């Protein structure tokens, strides 16, 4: 055998990166060939490994790289920019940017004011809290936030969830003060949770709400919200406080006598108007202002109509008196002990996660459209601080809203100054315009909410999930039906469970492939997928497509034995040359644990008993290291590791040939 | 460029396994080379995929392969063998096998009788239930079980857990009948659960109790059990019913006045004797009978001593009167409604899982020593049926015991007949020998239990876990301290949580490597690990070592962008040739979901904006299929997929050269 096969000289000497090439001149494959060592990764202490691991977990984006090799003074300035992005873009701000920002700011204000009032009602809160929440948080965000296009304020999903969760325990009608206290407390905990996630760099937690889960969740929530609006749209007075599909539908038809035809006519007319404007803006993105201006137009029009026919319009309920003035402080209303504290914390965490997910997703979407980057963890801190500040100034949970940010983007917003303009517009409203809302009918708010949430139902995305990934579709369906028929937190929990189960399933039942050779090459690929591949006589070449863990080591052992058994049967049936060597391609075995190592040992012994040679090809660094640490490299021996399948086949089959 | 690069001709035509080789004669690498197509896997319908998937999940070992191509008559016989393994080995049974089995059966009987009585006390049950449980279950198992060496009966862990969980709600002293009912009911549910797992082929559930978890759990349980035995060993009468470390130790020292010196002297003498015999047998496995015979010897000796000095031995409590006779039926004692049903089901499921884990692990261990295979799912059904039958005949949870099976194996057991011999010996004891136990002191049972469980503490295994895998050690430590200080079910739950978290962590933060070329080869390996590798100018070659899922798509995107940024900085600093192409080696990306696909799309757009070419190498079948289904293959274009990194580098760098 004209081949150097001293590939593994001394494992214990831990020769970093040693790779010896035995023959200098490359020769045609399978005749005689270079054989390369499989080596251990560079040695690291446990502390170095831990440090590397932790920095990959918590600082994958190396957030402080700008600070490297800078003077102290420069570092201070960069630190200020890092903490308060306003200093970064503020110094370059100019009049032309301001012109863009003022237009977009006023546009989103015209949308934010009616939506604020509507969403507050969705959370069972007084309408004015919705306006308060559109004033302070945008100001805070404009100082701390790093997205240029995020329009901050109350959003439908978080409002709905807060409304549902709190009103299950406390009635907003019977105990309005307690309910308000709990809402502010939940907002505080939402902010605290968000800021902590960002500060502790645990932002990846929100990644566990996969897109599939969110598609289902949003569609379910949109349907629930729309059904809830039937109360306002039909003019029903006594309505269920439950959120599930069945009680809501029952309630709608049980109270048929309360239906008010004036309300219905007005509601459906404006709904039609709003949906038409939405349709126009969707068809022609340039006409974004049509749908952006529609809510305010509807509010003004409907208020005028009700004002004119007020003597005849008994059936139409209106918002009524709203107090003038700025946000009152509410730090004294936070509720840190007592029986409802757990409820407030739970509500805070769930609305916190949901609003964070929406805010970060929206921020990233528009950042990628304009090719700048948004740092997820920093954004979380900004949104968290904004909510904590909000909870002390009579605001409830806010985040970046998808619909308003899209309008903001289309209206040409350039910086977070558009949020300041929005806040100023809300300030003027709060100080001077509140009496104008006296005659605004509640039915118009219902129509605005329905129009806003209907965009959350994303059929094409669900259809694509079905086409591309059935298990993703299952997660989507679970969250949809869970939210619709069970409850919001449970629906979400089930969907996250399905998503995690999917990951575990892939690990528990990994693919194993039989490889064959593409003639005249060193390429080995799946026999089943590549028709040009050919079986290599006397070899069974398997590729394992997953880490080997406790959860799959038994399965893999059984599966490999079954491949061997099937190969033996096939050889018997086809009178082929007998099986001598089993090669396992470990390229995709990206990790191993102690159960996996035991499995490999066990497998080696079994193969030895059947007098087959077992060869491992291209184990990755961490696997090699663990095999070394558990001292089983020696039991595998010198000839059990190769760098490529080609070299393994060449060298082993050469060793079978009679010596010249 | 003398290279055929029409690798991806028409994705939508879905040409199965098409792989065209452009140049017929292999040429030296990097000059001009063959380029191979990346192709889609063979087309399958959703139904075929589902079928394949389900068969891999539930029938990975293809359990019915023996039935293929057989006559009906043969199939019937095979079916009988499949359901009742006794028919399989029974037909070949002979006298020489029987001689081995009778010796091993009597040996384990001498161990099983004192252990049975002891373990029943551990479960707070009357001692005789332990003997009943060593009679019926071994008989059932010998008909249904497929292991040749499993010795069936009560085991310490399951007894402990049942005792703990039930006595937290019902006192075995104050309500003995209710307690007994609950124990039988829990046994029934344990059996039902075990049999269902086997029948539904969900056996992989027990794989989630990883070896690391079990090492910690067993050590924790062994310490708890030993501490509990201080009651018997010190002769304390009033003892806590709690199981955690702190209350037990408090109880031991609070009742110092109850300590009885006679009991202590006798207890520690026999404990020393038992531990010495155990030590001898461990040093010399041939002397296994020394430790196997020691418990019965201790029982006989201590009974004789107490009998002789009975007038003076007031401090030594004895077993007392035991009823003669066979197992009474207990089907009428099963408890299927009422407030404790949930407790019984919960206890049943947890003891069921634990006893199943022990039974299957023991069965597999000895099967691999003798090179035969045990079908996990079939064993589960056997153990489940055995427990259901047991619950109707006054038995509590039983399984294959590790210590007794080891003795059985060493004593030369050949078939399950040794279990029949064991049952016969217990039968004789139950019918005739019960009065002999009247003077057996309880302290001897405590000593037997301590000796048995001390073997469960596996320091070397824990040390190895620490050396090889820190996260496995963490799971081990969690289950150890959880069991010791919190509670058995919670400790187990935490440990399983840690194990699953470990899998998720690997998926959430996968490795990405920068690859370089080994000169004069087509091998590309980690630059960091293989020193001989060299950077390829103008290329950045990355390998992703994990599936791309929702849980890591954001991370991977950030991480890849950081690699690109660092590469740009490095090039700037070293005045190297500029970066033109980014190659991602997808070999280890064994799956992708919709979030991952979106990430790849996004990445392609970003790279395009920076005018880098993005190339994917060797995507596996399922990834390729999903890229096709989501219709993004077209957006990647013809030149974005290669089968090997070598071909990608060769072809792309050739295309940059000016045309001749």
C-alpha cells in the first residue's frame, strides 16, 4: 500500500492544527492519494471556552466594536451616541429634514388621535388614556430610539391582550380605579421586563415567537377584536366581557333586541368608506394619504352628523365629556402589593413580549428597506424605558405600530423628529380640542379598529407556510385556533410549544443518508437524491444530519443497525461483494453529548463483533474535542478518522489489496 | 472561461437527480474543472412525505421486517413469537439451560425476598406487598418479556417516589386502606401509561431522561433513601414524613432521645457486613454470590439473634406478624373517582416513567453484553401489562432491577425461566415461611436498603460529565440538588428542562466558521482549527453548523454581517485584494423553516446592495426543496448554487478572469 496512513500520530499530545501531507505530488484518486489528518481544535481553557460561549450568546453582534482603538474623549462621545441616539443624528439635523418630518408627523398624528382613543377602549380604559399614551412615549422614544421610522403609540394587539387579561379578574365598569391602577402597573412591569431583556442582552427570547406563530396569532387576534367591535357596530349595550369566539357570537345574537338601526347604518357606511380608502392605498402606495387621512375625516364627519341630528339620534352612543389637560402623574397609582400583583406582572410580561415583538419587527423591517441597522437589544431598552416612563404619566403599553410606521415611512419621515411632531399635535389636542370629541359616536371607533386590524390577517403568508413547511403551518394554526377558542396567553403558549417541539423533533429523529460516489470525482452524495452516484462496493457510507444527543442516540443506533441489516440483505440478494467497512460522515454532526459518545463507543463494539471496520469522517472541532476528553479516541484507534470520505475509501480499499 | 456553468438549468422542471458533468476528462483543479449540479430531491407527494416521516418517527427499527415475504402460516407463527417471546425461546428450551436458570433463579430469590420486604417499607406499604410484588410480575414478564437477564420485582427508586408522592397527601398510618388503594391505583396507571407508550410507539419519551439527568437523580435519590433509613437504623419512632434533606436531618437530631443503642449496634454491624460483602463482589465479579447471599444471611442471623435475646431487646422493633397465603385479588381496590384520582394518576405516570427508564436501560445493557437486541417498545408493553396485572393482584410498581439483574446475569441466567424460579421461591415463602419473619428486626431492612442504594451514587460518571460536557454536568447537578432539596418530580422536571434548554441553546447560537483551502487540494476546512489552511483571496467562505430556524435566523444574519464587516476591516488593514464573493457552506444546515428562508432572501438583498456575490454550497435535500417551494431559487439565480466549495471557488474565480 503506497500510502502514508499515519494520520493520527498521537492524540494525547494535542498537536494544534497539525496536518501532514504524505505524498507531495497529487495522484489520480483511488490509486494512491494524500491523506490528511483530522486534528483537534486549538486548546482552550475552560474559562476561555466559557468566555467565548457567553460572548456568542450575549454579544453576537460585538456591539462595542466602534469603541476599539479610540481615545478616551472619542469613547465618551461614542458612549453618549450609543445611549442617546438623538445626539448621533441631532448634530446633523437640518431644515430640509425637518420639512419632511413635520409632514409625516402631522400625517401620523391625524391617524394616531382617533386610533389612540379607539385602542384605549379596546383595553377597556378611558379614551383619554389613549391620547396620553400618544404624547409622552413618542417623546421618550425620540431621544432613546435608534429607528428613524418607528411611529410610537398604543397598538391593537397589546391593547386587546391587556383588556382581556385584566378584565377576567377585575371589572373595568365596577372597579374603574382598581382597573386603571392595574393597567398602569402592568405597563410598568411590561417596561421593566422589556428594558431588562435589552439590558441583560436576552433579546433572543422574542425570536421564539416565530413568524409562523405570529401570523396565526395576529389573524386570531384580529378576528377576536373585530368580533368585539360588533358591540359598538350594532349598538349593543349589555355585552359579554369574554373574548373567545363562541361566547362573543352567542352574546351578539342573544341581545338582538338591543341592536340599533341608526348605529348600524352609520357604522357600516363608515366601515365601507374606511375599507375603500384602505383598498385604494393598498393598490397605489403613492396614495397612502387617502387611508391615512380617512380615520380623522370619519371622526370629523360622524361627529358633525351626530351633532346635527342629536335630538333624533337616541340610539347612537357617543364618547361624551373628556377632561382637558396634560397627562396627570400616575406614579402613585402603581400597585406593588396585594392580591392582583401577580396578575399585573403576568399581564405586563405578556403584553411586554407582544409589544416588543411588534416594535422590533417593525423597526427592523423599515431599517432594512433603508439599509441601516437597528440594534435589537438597544431598541428593547428604549421601548422598556418609554413604557416605564409612560406608566408614571398615565400611559398604558405602547410600542412601534406597524400601520402608523408604514404611513410615517410613506409620508417621508427622515428621523425620530416625526415622533416629536406627533407628540406636539397630541399636546395641542389635549389642551384645546377635547370638547370637540363630545359628540363623536363610539360606532366610528369600532369601524376604525376593524379597518386597522383587518390588515393583520395575512392569508398569503398562511398559504405560503402550508406550501413550504407543514409544521410551521401547524404552529400557525395552533396559535390561530388557540387564540380564537381558548385564550390569548394559552394560544401563544401552545404555538411556542409547537415551534419548540418542531426543533426537538428534528433532533429526535434526524435524517440518515446512504452516500454514493459520483464517478471520477471525490464527491460523495446521497444515493437517493443524486442519480449519478454509484454504490462503493464493500463500503456502507452513512451521513448523519444532526447533532448526536441523549434525545436521539438510541434512535441513531437502531437506525444505523437497520441500515447495516438492509445493506447485508441487499448484498445477499444481489450477490455483491461482502460488506467490510462502515463509514459515518460526521460533517453535519455539529455537537455531541455524553450519551452520543456512549452510543459511538457501543456502535464501535457492535461493529467489531460483526468484524466490520467503523470509520468516522470529518468530525467537527467540538465533537473531536469531546471524543478526546472522554478518552475514546484511543479505543477507536489510528485508522478510524479521516478528513474526507474520498480519502477514507481510497486509503482503506488500498489497504485491502495484497501488498506488492 | 473554459467551464460549463449551466448548472441550474430549470428548477421548475424538477429534474430528479439530474447531474450533468460538463467536461469529460478530469483536469487539475483551479485551472478548469467539472461543475456538478445541485439538484432537488426526488419529488414526493405530501402524503408520501408524511408517511415517510411518520414511519421514521414511530417505526424507525422497522419492527415488522421479519414478516415481509412470508406465507400466512409463517406470519401467524412469527406474530405469536412477536407477541409472546416465550414461544420463541420456549421451543428450544432444554435441561442444561434449566440447570443454569434454576441456580440463578434461586440466587436472585435469596436477594429478592429481603429486598421486597424492605422496598415495600420504603413505599410506606405493608412488607408483605413487597413479596406479593415479587411473585405475579415475574411470572407475567417471563411470558411477555424479551430480555433474558432482567430480574423483575420492586425497585428502590420507584418505591421511594411512590412513597413520597402519596404520603404527602394521605397518611399511610392514619388511613392505611386508602393509602393501599391509591398505591394499587397508581400502579395500574403506571402500567397503563407504560403499555400505552409502547403500544403507541412513543418509547422515545424516556430518551428525554438523559444519562446525565439520571446520574444526578439516582445519586440524589440514594442519599434521600439512605437518610430516611436513619429512622430504622437509629430506632427513632416519631419521624418526619417529608423527604427533603433539611427536614430529615432536623428530624434525626430533634428525636435524639428516641435513639436506641441496641438498634444502633445491631444496625451498624450488619451494615458493615453488607458493605464489606458488596466491596468483595465488586473487586472480584466471580464472587458475586458473596454479596448476593449476604442480605438473606443477615436476615436469618439477625432474626435468630433477636429471637434469642427477645426478653432483653425492647429497643429493637421487628416486622411482626405477616399473613400467610398467596396474593389476594385487589381489582376491587382500584380507585377510579374521587378527590385523589389526580394524585394517583400523577404518581402512576412519574413512577411509570422512572421504572420504565430503569427497566429498559437494564434490559439494553445486558442485551448488548450478550449481543442480542431488546425492542424498547415491546419491552414497554411487557412491563406495562405486568404492572396492570400486578395492580389487580395486590402488587405495586415493579420493573427490572439493576442490582438483581446483575446478580442474575453473573449467576448464569440463560432465559426468563430464572424469573419463574424466583416466583416459585417466593410462592413457597408466602405459603409456608411467613412466620419465620416475626422476629426479623426492621433495622436489618434499613441496612439492606442502604447497601442497595449506595451503588446508585456514581461519582466517576459525574466526574466524567464535568470533564466532557459542562452543560450535561449542569443537568446532572440540577437533578441532584433538585431531588435533594426540592422534590423528586420537580427535580426531574428541572433536569429535563436543562437538557432541552441545552438542545435549544445549540440551535439558538450555532457555530459559524470561516473556511480556508488546504493547498493543492479541494478540501476547505476551518481556518482556526487547521493551520495548513489558507485564505482564498476575494472570497469569504463561511460554514453554518446548524439548521436555520426562527430561533436563530436573526442571530445568523447578524453574525454573518459581522463576519463580513470583520473581513472588510482585515482587508483594509492588510491591503489585500477586495472582497467579491461570499460563499456559505450549507452542508451542516440540515433543515430550514420559513424564517430561515426569509433570512436567506434578506441576506441576498443586503449582499447585492454591497455588490457582493452570495453563493450557497451543497444545500441538503430538504433545504433545497423548501427554497424551491418558496420560489426563491429564481431570485438567487443560476450562479448561486454549487455542489462543493472547491467547484464554487474555481468556477467563480475563472469567471473573473478576462476572456481569452
